């Protein structure tokens, strides 16, 4: 009697752990965008965030959200560094996903 109860308990625990882990995945970048940088691309950026390594993600990236697509950029690319530095210096309103980010008026 003990063996079937033990087996059932072990199977139930395995099932519970497998389903709970399957529902706790992160949306991570797996590779960098390799397309060309254009000013058109830069004008279409709605928002961005930094994906760090650790947790469930293995790639350090800057995730750019455009109107219809999300791109994972290498944070060491010169134009990405410049864009983020300029953005942090001037401040941005990137809350509305339907419009591109716009600089705040500082006057």
C-alpha cells in the first residue's frame, strides 16, 4: 500500500513542478538584430529597456520597441550607446506605444 501512495505523490509533485516552471518563463532576447542602422529605424523607437543577464535571460541587450516590432540590440554598438546616453540626458516620454518617443521641452 505504501508504494502506490508514494508513487502517486511523487508523480503529482513532478507534474506540479513542471507546470509551474512552464508558466514562469521570461520573454528574452536570444540574439542581436543584425540589420543596418538607419535614421528611419531610430525615429520609430517608441520605448526601450535594458535586458540584463541573470534570471532567465543569458544575453545582455537593449530591447527597442518600435510600433509593430521589437528589436534586440547589442549595447556595445556605438549608435545604441549614443542614443541611450542622449535619451537619459534629455529625458523622454515613452509611455504611449502608439506614438514615437519625443523629447520633453526643457525651456
